[in-house]
């Protein structure tokens, strides 16, 4: 590529990469010590450049939403999402590249198990809501979709005994150029 | 784990502790509750509270001479026993010395839990004496790691660490415990565990995926199966043998898969890949349907990726780790599931098949491309391995080091029991064999355990001979001494213009004297005539023994696939 005044001092690998499109990834995780280091290490180790990052924390610091704008790397992009999904603290990984960050809201909710388990399952059986981790005394559910839909889901979920929740959208990343997602780009883990 | 063992485990967990305990006691009792019987470790300033209470614990402690040895021993213990291996080190250099061993275990999917002492919580981050960021240093070589800041969390952390290490694709886990947490007094009842994260099984593969894979395998005229260590981990050897016979498919193995298919079976192809057998590489290169099960398909297996299995109309890849699917080989059918479960599911969907022409073809390749080595009067490593394997009992464990010795040991393998051939396949760690053999021996003192090393790898961890003697673990070591870093020498000869650079050991210890100095039986073999007698003497000796074999210094491994070439472009042994 032609050197511009802005990138002429960059190493050749970064200068050529800076013109390439990026992808937007949402990582939802339990807020444990070192989780951000693990996530960023996962990208760096595979040669993917982290272009920007927004973090949203739940009110009781139990849950995190991390939006990452990731540059291209030497390996297929889905390797990054697969490797991120393997991290123990990470409960879900979603590619939001195709979504309009202004029109797409995500949430991670931890709900305490009380009473009949079937009632909880019924309450979580909604469009855009997916159980991503089952703990001994609680359940983690990821909520994703347009603002109205997520808002309605959250209104219903708030009637349940919530331990923690984090809701947000990557506004700070909204202006960046993106590329179309592949068939494998959305990957959400199922709880067992 | 069997039902009885599970009940015993639950019983141990349900027994209440009495009185207040310090963190070190909580840690040790949690380890006992997980069924830990042996720890390999080395004490130091930051783990002394643990050692204070370890002395009165039911856990056997094996004192190593270097922490790397502790990690390899825990690794060997885990590979041999199928249980989680545990190692213990102090902070700073002690903890960092574990890194190579943890990487070795992690890359080969071996469940190991490492416990490290750390400086007191208040001094973390102050560059205190013997402080190191072991969490940061081990992040890329562990499945997960914990730094415990409150002794009340220790019980839950240990439980979760063992679960993480041993479930799904197994791996290494580290628990870093600051010294003040080891000394913190807590109530006898462990805190109620509410945050234990369950193992996340990948969802079961959809039946259509299995149907499609079975249809391709059943419809193939030239099928081949490649099997890796995942077959051993999921104990799928019997299912694999039955399925291979059912669809009449020849079976090759990766280095780590050595032993998962009987070496002398008519369908056995031996080792695949960079230094694999010519007939296995030709079979893979000409098959029309390839099933890869319990393996990663790394560059040592595939060699030139765009020439890997070029005639395969369909490739089916089975691995429990979804991240391994599509990472290198882009298989047409990717199944993220347990090997044993999947093979059985495929077998149920497949009718018996016979491929006489394909079998004849493979047989012809086997006759045309046997494993050759020169007969020049000098002792050849292949002769040593043949004599050694002739003495080997089926249940004997052989731990190969890394280098030419590893390939000679793998390609000459004659065993038919999975889990009896151990080696460092992913990390390729020289110095692995001796300490890993000690760990394997600790797992089952009644079995015979052998380490096969080159002299280059052996001297990297030879101090652990003292550990073997001290702990009464009668490992037998065979050193194939060619006076060179042999694999590097062969690469330089074959691929780097023949320029031999920094590969000759001009100073080599007298291994016979060295073994004696450590209190081992030791012998030196310089000719074929001495070989069987020396090996037998080593076997008859009740303690650790060391047999040095002075082999042809120019011996190499053939066939070999030149860098950048495809599997079918292997080079055979040049006439010498």
C-alpha cells in the first residue's frame, strides 16, 4: 500500500493491516481476575490486532460485556472466536459485525435458582434469550437483539431473582468499518 | 472414573473437618478429597506452610531436583494412570521452572494441576524477593489459572481446577497461592460452593452429520483412518479396532497416537507425517475418504497442507475440541465430539465393507517402502529398539524423549496396548523422558517403565536420576548416544546445505560412571553382541538402571518429508 504520513513509521505488517476491515466481537464473561488479559492474550498470540475495546460491568461486578474491534490476522478469523469461547471465564462469544451497533443491544443476566426449575426455564424461553452457563445455584443467560426486544426481555427477567446483569451496546465502536460475517461467525456456547 | 471411585470421592468430600484450619491444610485436604496420592515438588520460601502440613498428610511427596522435573513427572503420572498429576513449586524461579513442563502437558492434552507458592498478597506487584507473575507467564500454556486471595476459596478452587484439567480436552491448570493465604486461618466448614463452573460439553453432533460421514466412509473405495491421542483419552481403542475392521480401512497414527491401534495388525500403517512410514503417507495421499479421529492435524502430520490427502473426496474430522476443527485441514465433515462415542455412532450406521484392491495396493507400498537402515557394521538404533522391544512385556510403559530417538522408538513400536507409549508430541520437549518415566513409575510401581533418550535430551534433566533412586522408582533408561544433536544434524545435512553447525557434543560424560555416581545400575553397549545381555541385566536390577548404547553417529531417520513438500514426496534412506 502507499505510505501515508500517518502510517509511514509503522512496521510494514501493521501499516498494511491498518487499511484492512475489522470485525466486531462481543465477549460476555464472568468478571474474574485476569479475564481481560486472557481475552487480549488470546488475540495477540494468534497475531490478531486489537483495534479498540469497550467494557461494561454489571452492578455487582459479577459479569462483564467486552466489545472488541479486531483487525485481521494470519489465521482464519473463526479461530479467534473459537479460542475465545474456550476460555473458562468466557460464557459467550458473538460476532456483531453485521449488526448495527446503534440498533443492537446485548445483555448478560445471572438469575438465582429458586423454586421450580421449570418456571425458570419457561421464563427464559424467549426470542433472543439463551442460557449460556448453568451454575449450582444460578443460571447465566445471554440476551441479544434490537433495543425494544431486549428491553422487553429484561423487563420480564427483572421479575426473577437477579444476581447481576450487564446491558449495553458498543456505541464507541459504531463508526468503524466492518466486513461481512461468515457462516461460522456467530458462536454461542450451550450450557451443559 | 468408576462408580466405586466416585462414591469414595463423595465420601471423602462429605467428611467434616475439625477445628479451624490454615489455608495450607484446606488446600491439602481438598487435594486428598480429589483423590491425590502423589505430589511431585520442591520446597522453597513461599510454599513452606504447605510443606509444614504435607509432612503429616496422606499424600506421598516425591522430592524432585528441579521443578521442570516435577511438572514432567506429574505429566508422566497422568498419562500412565489416567488421573490428574499434581506438582508443587515455590514462587519466582521455582514457579517459572514449571513452565516448560506445563506447556508439554498442555499441548498433549494431559491433565496436570500445578500448585505454586506466591509472595504474600500485600507484596504482590512490588517486585518482592522471588516474586514472579506466574499467572501471566503460564497463560498460554494452561487451560486456566487461579490466584487465590482468600483461603475460604481454596476448596472450591481446587475442585474446579481438577474438573477443568480433566474434562473435555484435558490440559494443565495452575493454582497460585500467596504465602499469607496458606497461613490464613479459616473455619472448619468450607464455604458453600456456588460458583463451581460445570464442564461445557459441546452439543451432541446432529444425526445428519453422522449419517453423512458414515455414508462417505461406507461409499469409499480407498478409505484411511488416522488416529491420535484423543482415541486413548476417550478409551476408544476397542471401538477403533472394530470399526476399522468393519469398513476395512487401514489405520495410521500420529506420534501421540502410537499404541492406539495394534502395531502388528494387518490394517496398521504406523506413523503418519513428516517422519512417518512411506506406506502410511502414500495411503493418506491416495485415499478417497479420510477419517481423522482424536487428533489435531498439525504441520508435522500434514506437511505441505495443500497436498494433504489430495485425492480424498471427503475428509471427516472428529475432535472433542471445536477449535481444532478447520484449524489446518478444512474437513468436509467436522464433528466436535468424544472419539469413542463418535466411532461407535459411525459403526452403527455403517455396513461391513471389503476393499481387497486397496489393501493389495497398501501391501505393495509396504513392501516397496519398508523402514530401511544401513548395515555398515556399526550398532544401529533400529537394532537397539528391536532388541529392546523383544524384551518388552505388553504392559511395559515406554517413554520416548524428543529427537531421532523418539522417531526410532515410534516407528519400531510393536505394542498393542494404548497408553504404553508416551512422548512429548506437541511441545517436543527434550529432557521429557526421564522425569516423565519416573512419574509413570510412581503411578504404578509394579509396571516396568522405560525411558528411551538421546544423550542430548538425557543431559537436560539427568539430575532426576537422584529422584528415582531416592524414591525407589526402578525406571530403566536406554540412552541412544550418537554424540550429536542428531535430528538437528540430519536437518542440517538434508535441508541446510550440509553445513553442520553446533551439533557435536565434544564433551560427553561417561554415562556408566554417571549412573554409578547416582547409585544406578549402569552398562555401556558398543556392539550388537552386548545389547541383549545389558538390557536383561538392567531389567534384573531391582532399582533404576541406565544402559548407554553407542550407536552409529551418522544414523538418521528415514523416510523423511523435506520441508515444504507433500506427504507423498518422502525421501528414503540413502545408501551408505
